[in-house]
């Protein structure tokens, strides 16, 4: 089955007609080649920078296939480079999802260690770290956390092109964060102390100590003091839950919290 409908393009900033057409040329064939119904397809182009900071464009593609959300995004100095990179990431992730759906139909959804690669595609670049003033917390949002094991969390993170994934560990119920890094390619942080995990398909380095206990203002100070870090995972003593403070593309900060 193929999907001939083109992706709708939601534009932010000054994006030309030629750039919008390039989105359709680059992303449209990837969507048309999907062997399952595409329920949603959206592409967003956003320009950042200006004044004394470099300009760059972020292309983000979101599709829903077989009730799975797939996302790919990339930033680059030009819209064409960002679009092409996001389309390449979408192609890989749709292929990965297709393999998973085929395995589900056959009743074999296991994924061995060889099925994981620590860095699948270049991570988005272009975070505006060149500003001299401290970064501010400008947005707070909450989401209902998926209850998952680590392998399922890794699959979600890769399909959605997340730099980190906040989820609820199915064994302990603790808020946990999975992200790329460390000698194995993936690291796991938890709000509670715990041992190394065994039997996971994803190659994993586990922090056996709990996430630090911080107030949001302290987390902002911590991240401002560490320009190379992209996020900080912490337990907020005011609510007793794990939260993530992370850098936005515009250089300021956002706070992600579990929904009650």
C-alpha cells in the first residue's frame, strides 16, 4: 500500500515558496513509500538566530503510522540542508518501524543487541549557546509518561528522534531518563538508586545512584553552569517527582514534568 497524499507544511518564520516546495519533494516520497496508512503527516520549518547569533533552520517531520508517532528533525545553516537531513532521518525511522511491525505480525518482536546503534544519525545541531546572558526558563509542559521497560523506551526514543526520553520504569514505577552517551551508547538515569540491569537488548550504562534533588531554580543554575550539557534530570522535592530541564533551540530552557 502506498500513500500518495503530500505532507502538510506548517511554516514558522520567513520561509520561501521554493523552500516549501523542497519539503514536498524531499519528504513526500518517503511518506508515499510507507507500506501502512499514514494517519498524519506534518512538516515544520523554523528559523532561529539573528542579531549577534548565527542563523539556522530546524526542519521537523512528524508522521503517525499504525498508531506510532515517528519524528525526525535536523538543523542546518540552510533550509534545504535541514529538510534533506530530516527526510533522511525519517526514511531510516520508517524502515525501522516497518521491521518492527513485520515482527509483530510474525509474533517475534525481540530485538537483539546487534539491532541497536548508539548514534543512528547526526544529532540536531545549532543550539544557540553563543549568547552571553544566562539562559532563562521560558516554558513548562507536562505529559503523561509511558510505562515501559528500557528496550521499549529506547525504541520510542529512536522513532521520535528524541535526545532523551522521560518515562516511567515498569518495574519500579520511578521516573527515568534514557539518553545517548557513555561507553555503550545509551545511559539510564533514575529517581531512585538501583542496580545495573540485566537482560536488556539495548547496550546500556546505568547510573546506580539516584537523580539529584533540586528545585527548578537550582536546576537552572546547574545547567547555566555547565554549557556543554543539554539537559539535567532531577527530583523536585516540592512534588516528589522526576523532571527534566533542557535547552531549547533558541538557547533558553524548558521544563518537562510528569502529568498527574
